C-alpha cells in the first residue's frame, strides 16, 4: 500500500467514525493534488448535512496532520 493510499484510508476512517458524517462518508472523496514542493489535498463530494460539510475538511486536516486541505463540498 502506498503512503498516499494509507493517508486516504486514515481520512476515510475518521469520516466514518464521526457521528455527524458516518454513512455520508461514502459521498466524500479525498483527492491528492500534486504540486511543488508538497502534495495538497482537496475534499470533494455532495453531502446534504450541514454538520457533515463543516466537519469533513477539519477532520481530513487532523487525520493528515496538515492544514494543506481545501474543501469543494456541495449540497
């Protein structure tokens, strides 16, 4: 397993374990964006829950240990 896929799995687990996101985690995706000098991440998906939309990106940042995550989540 690559380091990148391990990171994606860690974020997915954090989303699934969160009570506000839980089953909605299947609607969210963490997309790596290769840039110099480091990899940036983007959270995308369609989630009807406001609480889930608000928590998805901060949870991804926490799981990845970086603030270099942007959100592109819609309703």
